[in-house]
């Protein structure tokens, strides 16, 4: 039994872009808020930005891809 392989449309493309930008802005804003309140130091914030942000971005993009239906051909 074959399934139809419809590609997600332009609304899904826009939702992916908006979702990814929103996630990055929330993460950077959270880092800035923690840094400005003194809960984390500058080195910790830099380490989180350099090592944590790319991993977080990949994780969010994978979740959005599955949610929006981009994983059909994988």
C-alpha cells in the first residue's frame, strides 16, 4: 500500500522559519536575562552560546521538521 508523498506547502515553510527564529530569540533573550541579573557569569554565557545554542537550534529544527511533516521522505 503506497502513501501519497505530498510536500509541505508554503505555510509550513513559513511556520518552520518563524518557529526557528522564535526559538533562537528566546534562547538568546534568556541568556541575556540570566547574564544581566547576575545568575550566570560572562564565561558561562559565552560557553552556553557557543556550545549550547547550536545544539538547541538543531533540536528545535528537528522537532519542527517532524511536526510540520518534512520527515516523510527520510
